[in-house]
C-alpha cells in the first residue's frame, strides 16, 4: 500500500494539476470513508460521488406509484428494506404501511415469489429497484414464476442502468471530472464494453475497481498512470471478479425479460434508454400495466441538494440542510436514506472523525 501511495505522489508531480475523479458506486463511497482513503491521497486528488446509489436515484413518481400499488385492494407490495423511508411527493412506504397498505420487506425477489405461492388470493408485487447488479435476479425470478405457474406474482420495475447515466452527466456540461472509478458489482454483469464511450468519445480514463483499501488505491493509481501518459482506456483492477465480457448468462436472461426505456432519475431528470421495462412477452407480470394504479404526484419544492450531489456538482456538506434539518433519522432527501447514499456516508464518517457537521 505504501508503494502505491508513493507512486501516486510521483504521478501527481508529472500531471502537475488538480485531478477530479468520480466514484460511481455507492459502495465505493462508503468504502472510501471506512478505509480513510482520502487521508492517503496526494494533494490535488479530489474524489466526487456519482449517481451510484439506486435508492437515491429512484424518482418521486416511482415511489408514489409503489405507494399507490400498496394501497390497491388485494395487493401486497414487497420491497427491500432500504426503500421504506425514501420520500415520495408526500409520503413514504412506511407511511403507506402505517395507513393500512400491505407493505412487506423481503431480502430477494425469490422471497416475494415464495410468498405469492403461499398467498394465492393476493396479488404480490415486487418493487424492483436497483442497477445491473440486481436486475438479472429479478429477470430470473420472472422466469421462475413462469416455470412454477405462479400467476399472482408481478413486478414494478424501476431498474436503472449505469452507462447511460454517465453519458448523460458528461454531455450535460455540468460535471467536471478527469476519470471514473467504475463500479465493481455492476461490472461483474455487464463487463467493460458498455463503458467504452468514456474513453473513446470523452477521453476519460476509467478503471473498474474492487472494494478493499488496496483495490481502491490501486484503481486510483491506474487512472493517474493513464492521465500522466495522456492516455484514456477502460481498465480492470478488479480482475479476480470482473471479466471484459461480463457475465453472458446474466446478460442473456436480462435481455430476455427486459428492454431499455427512457427513465427518470431523481435529481437528474430523464435519461434516454437508462431504464428497464418488462418485455411484452412478460407483460402479464408488469404490475403498473396490469393494476393501473391511480397515482397522484405533487410538485415538491425543497432546499435539498441531493440532485447536485448525485451529479458530482456538489458534495453533501455544501447542502444547507446537511446535518441540520436532514439527518439519517430525519432524512429530507434520498441521499440520506440509504447506507450507500453520499449524504449518509458523509454524515456517519465525518461524525466518527469528530469533524464539525
């Protein structure tokens, strides 16, 4: 590790200017704090958090739709626990449950399918959130529901895909980054080809990186090596897990059940072809199409800077609500809800270090 840090210092002397790198994945954000990575970096290397927390980017209307589904007669909405407190336009799923909606926490889509098998008289809907890491398991569950003939199992898909979001950020002109620390988990599924435009079109060195301290430092060092050489490539530091071709079986089942569609990202806006909708062949599993819930979304105005944090335009401490009106116990925005959210990570680890919030 000492050798890696020393090499980074040498490279920064060659580069001779500040370097801004974005870690795309929320798990990387947490790991960077937990391992004290910022304290080890040479002066001039700034790390920004990106839109890599699926809870944080779930749109207000998508939460409102999930709440409407939960309140439908004869319906059970199942979801991962970290979605329960994400605010919609007026309420969260916790509020919906308190008001009589049947909302249940599960640990996997297969748990929801098993519940549907037991509760034949209920329509069981899985609120399918997440990136390419989780969407193949949802696709596999759809296929398993078909195989078992479980007719009362549905999904409400708000899945997002990472590469289109990075493309949208770079094309927006708002984000100034010199390179990307690419997500390890997502890349185990999709490989490196979908990121090719980062280097070929935008000249941004990018490295798929693992999650321990040496992984992260090595990934940053690899990006600095490229910058010092005036190069831009997509490289893999996390070679023990990630292959250039990704996981062909996961990619195949994903393509069989889902197709790309435009999707709204909270705080960012609509990103073309960044969402995954259920293919027509499995339309009878699409909760939004089958149940047609009545959704009321109010216009919400807030001083929360979560959108700018997700875009890497601001860091959480730039938000006037951070650590005051907005804390993990009383989150105003989604970046403070999930443990992978940038605001929650900044709050937890800055507090541990005794730094003023």
